[in-house]
């Protein structure tokens, strides 16, 4: 309807947010000394994006001709859950305990709907190449390592 409305529009289509998924699946359990639970093998790759990057794109579209465009937005590269865990391991300086469950099984500490979404994410990859878009709009996408570093630092400060 928006496209057919005659109004000026730009649609931002961000991939899954680092800010939601990383703390929920890995960061929260890791920082409290609990094991991280992955659904399936955790090897599917997704182009997680930071919320602040999407906000930067939203602001940047005001200064660029983006009318009538749909902008798929992903992070700098698709990553698997194991790569996210590796980033947390490096930042925390120790190995996180990881266990896996089969799709459809509950994930400790998560609502059933989130476990279902994790199971769904285990069935496909989302490799969004946003490098051209980032270049056009002058955005430097947040890397997994940078996001994890900031998340761990802010949670250590909050605990201290």
C-alpha cells in the first residue's frame, strides 16, 4: 500500500538485530556463568546488524535520494552462532560452555517463541551484502567483535 500510495517512501529491511539476539542467546548466559544453548548445529550464517547502524541508515537516507527504494541492511558479514561465541570467548578471556538442543526443544531461559525463531534460523542462511549500500550512505557497519566488546564492557561497568 505504501508503494502505491503516491507518498515518498524508503523502506529499511534490517536483518536480525545483534542487540537483541547476541545478548539473549550468548551474552546473557555467558556473563552469568551459565552455559549457552544453541538450537541445532549453530552453523547457519546470518548478517546480524546493529540497531545503531540501522538508525544511521535511516538518518542517511534523508540526505540521499532514496525515495521509492527498499534497502536490505545486514552487518559487515554473515556469521554463525559459533563465530559469535568465539567473539565472546575472546572478549571474556575464557571458553564459554556450550550445549545444543534439537529444533523444537525448549531453550533454558528463553520464551518458547524465541526458541522457535532460533529453530527457524537454523533452516536457512541470510547473507546480505551491504557493502555497496554502506559505501553509498557512508556507514561503517558494526562488526561482531566491536559489538561484543561494547556489550561486555557496558555490562561489566553496570555490574561494578
